[in-house]
C-alpha cells in the first residue's frame, strides 16, 4: 500500500514538472513582443545591453555592432527625461517567401556557429510616443519584422 502511494506521488510530481516545462516552452514561442519590449526599455534606460537583447547574438556580432547602437543612443543623452512608450497596433504573419528571403540573407553570416533559420515571423506595426521633454511629444507608427529562431524571438535586420 505504501509503495502505491509513493509511486502515485512520483507520477503526480512528474506530471507537474512536465506541465510547467511545456508551459514555459509554449510561452517563449508565443512571446514575439519580448524583443520590442527590450528595445524600448533600452532606449528608456539608455542602456545598450537591453537593445542588444532584441537582436540575435550572431546578427548583433556580424551585421549590427555595438558602436552603431551606441551612436543611435547618443542623441538621447541630451534629453535626460526622454521616454518612449509604445503600443502594438497590429501584426501580420510573414509568408513563406518573405521568411525564405530572411533565411537566405542570414545564411551569408559565415561566422555563426550554426545556420540561422527563422521558423516563423511577423511584421509588427507599432505606435510609438516619443516624449523628449515635457513640452514635446510626437506619435509615429513604425513597422518592424520579428522572427522566431529556435525558441527565441528577435528583431530582424
């Protein structure tokens, strides 16, 4: 009788652990918003590390570079209260031809340890409110492509 209880407890524990792992796996696959959040958080904090997280490390090393991103942040330093707020307005699933185009482009990054393959991608329309100071606010819409590499989402360049 005691063996059955122990066995039942082990089975329940295994099911709980497997369920948590599955939830984490699916949550990361659905979280296409994370690189967008990292990018705007980086702009608001004026922290290049957050912005770097928005891009695949291989792309960051070979297509973009830290110096370019730092140059993009430089003008914001004169606005100590600069803040960017954003809202995702819409998303459109990229078709196979569009994804194939990105995959072909990323194949040329020879120094990556393994080929980069995008499994799924969205064109995301974002409304950005730029608050450089109390007096000046502007609202713009912009589009960016977000792609799923393995289990992580990144901004496509």
